[in-house]
C-alpha cells in the first residue's frame, strides 16, 4: 500500500480523492480537521517562513510504502514542505506540486509559489526525491471544461487524482506490448496528461519545457485488442508523431475491462521549470 500525504487545503482535498482507491492510504496535514481521514495537525503560523522555522516533528508513523506528498505552493503552509519531507528521508518520495492560477493570487503568493517550486525541483533533480510532478491548475481547468461553480474544485481534484492513479496502475502491470525503457535517471521533473485516441490531441497538466522522454499508456478494451483493425497503426503513428530531436517517445498497450479506450501520458525533463517566471 502506498501513502498519499496532502499538505494544506489544496493538498488535502486532492489526497481525499485517493480514498476511492484501496491501494492507497491517505494522510492529511492541516491546521484544522475538515473531516479528513487520518488527520495530522500542524500548528498555524503567521508566515511561510515560520512554517519552516517553527516546525515541530509530526506523527507520520502511519506512512507506509512509497509516499507521495501533494502540496500547493502559494499558501503559507507550503513552508513546511521540506521539513515534512525530511521526516521521510529513508523512503522513495514523490511530490505532486500544484501551481495556482497566477493571475488570481497576490504578488506575495506568486513569490511563495516560485520559491517553493524551485526549491523542490532543485532537491528532486539532485536525487534527494524520486520525482516531482508539476501540475498547473489552469491546464487542468482546460481539461475539465464547463462545470458548475459548486463542482468546479471537486472535478479538478478528481481529474488530477484519477490520472495519477491510472498511470500508477499501468506502471505496475504487464502490458501486452511495450517499447518503454527506463526514464533517464536525471529526468526527474515531470508532468502528466491525457490524449485523445482518435486524433492524438494532448492535454498536459503543465507545459513542461525541454522534455527528454515521453511515455504513452494506451488502455484498450480487451475485445478491441482481439479485433482486426487499424488501431495498432494509429497508435504507432501517434507515438511517432510525438518524437522530436533528442526527445524519445515510447508506448505501452494494456488490455482493460473498460468500455472505452483511454490514453495517458507522462513527460520527463531534467531542466528546472519556471526559472524565468516573474
């Protein structure tokens, strides 16, 4: 069983979506219990810096397997990120980092977001953490489309959680065909996305600059894998069209019980993202 750790309101709301999947245990770290499961209280602080400066070790004894920390960087509470990660230093930790819509937050919020993002990426690139997945809320909003105000955040969080879940599932099961190889060890800065199987259109969760590796996970209905069709040619054509100079694109095909076919993708880069964003 793997552990999803949500930090703050943003992280906890996404973490709660993983409760739908029995493979995960969720822990929510926040200043108050908002009916979270496995709540861990952190004392409220007056600033981003104070969350790091005044940090007291939390009871994270319930963490199992390889943990994933979910955090949004613009809030004060993200200042505790590194201190929490220090407590998990003997585990292969992954991070899901949520970038807010920068046009809707204050200048100080943008500064906190940039600092937190840059620091976590630097540590990840140096190998302290296994991987960081970058998510831009404005990109996920484009994927979600038109939804009611009431369901807006719920749907956004559901898309993020379900995509992480599905790519994780496929990385642990045997494909019926694959050209995957190991992602370069230095390419630890990543994002996720979905692909339209009919036209190959991609919708990424973050505009990742200078990716080195693109992986495509094709989830195909079991019966469709047995039929004679041009589906395989379509897959090959789509993946070839994604290849660029110094960028390798590869695929795995999985047989599923789902009625529809789905395609997910992960991009992986070595370069720190967003360094020039003001």
